[in-house]
């Protein structure tokens, strides 16, 4: 039997992490929206990713509120808690949406570097349609999870299908960024003589490197937690409850790491920090 104090500490750590996720991604949405003209269409996917991460933090903070901690400790198993908590479906939906948008961003960056001319004249409708499809797929995953939780669908089969989709997303991301890395290592000359057009390939390359770091960090946190969760659902006794709570922190870190990397790698974030600090000093 696990020490109740350790479980409570991990649950409160998850709540604190969720609050930081909410604050960080609200700030990321604000910065991306304010500078959307600089990032152009790429900002549309980044804003959607920040929204999904914000919803992950918001849902987790509700699911693991202080008043629910005792209920989690009273449950004899994580499966029983899951069966009585509809928030599981929302957590799965928003986590899937985060992975889907990471996949779309990797594909968009590969497209921007491999076919820069086509990317430059690409229609905004393609971004809207792809984002809409990602949200529909994520919501569908949440609904199917809810049906599996209440034994309307076979849970083991759903986990297998869910895992297959996630593996496909990870493979797509890896292949995309292998192509991007190869492209970044090749110094491509400017496409035309205009100054703004000369800088565009360099801006695409810098943004691609930043997003490559962000997606890599997200996957490093996300993949181990998904493996642990899937193993637990298929074999309940294989994963101790304490380990499950520890890896829940890793799952949440997937939504926390993005604003941190943005702040170090993207100049517009540093500029916004400086302006907020200056406004605070003037106000004081």
C-alpha cells in the first residue's frame, strides 16, 4: 500500500502544473495572435496547439481539484476512478488534439522548406480544413473513449486502435523532421532578389528549428506516459498506481514545455516579456 502523503503530493503537483500550463498557454495565444502577421499562416496552427494545451491544463485542474483528491484516494483502482469520471474523455480528446496539431505543424514545416514557392501561394483554406479535421478527430477519440469506459465498446480493442493512430502520428512527425533536418543542412540560395523574399527562407528555417526542438521535447514527455497508460489499461496489475501518477506529470509536461521553449527561442516572446516588465515598472 502506497504512502497517502506521496499520492497527495503528486496530485497537488499535477494541479500546480495544470495552473502553470493555463498561464503559459494563455500568454502564448496572446503573443501569437498579436504577431500573427509576422508568422502568417503558421500562427494559425500554433494558436490551435496552444488552445489544445490550454484545455489540457484546464481539464486536468478540474479533474484533480482539491475536493477530488480524497475521492481518488478512496478508489480501490484507477479503473474505478476512470469509470466514474467523465473528464477522462475530455483529457483524451484534448491530448489527442495536441498530438494531431504537432503532426500538422511538422507537415506544414516540411512543406514550407521543401516547396517554398507552393507554400507561399498556398490557400488559407487548407489550414482551416486541416485544423477542423484535427478537432473532429480529437473529439471523436474522446467520444469513443467514453463509450469504451462504459463498456459500450471493447476497451482493449479501442486501446489498440488508439495506439495505432498515435504511432502513425509519431512516425509522420519523425519522417517529416528527418526531411526537414536534411533540408536545413543544405544551404539553399534565395529564391528571388527581393529583400523580403530573401529573408523568408531564413525565417522558415529558424521557425522550423524552433518547432523541431518543441516537438521533440513534447514527444519525449508524451510517449513514455502514453506507453505507461496503455500498459495499465491492458494489464491493470502491471503498473503500480504511484508510477501512474508520476507519469501523469510527464503527460502534462507535454503541454507545459511549449511556452517555455517559445520564450527562449522566439524573439517576439522576449520582446513581449520586456514590454510587460516595462509597463509594470511604469505602473509601480
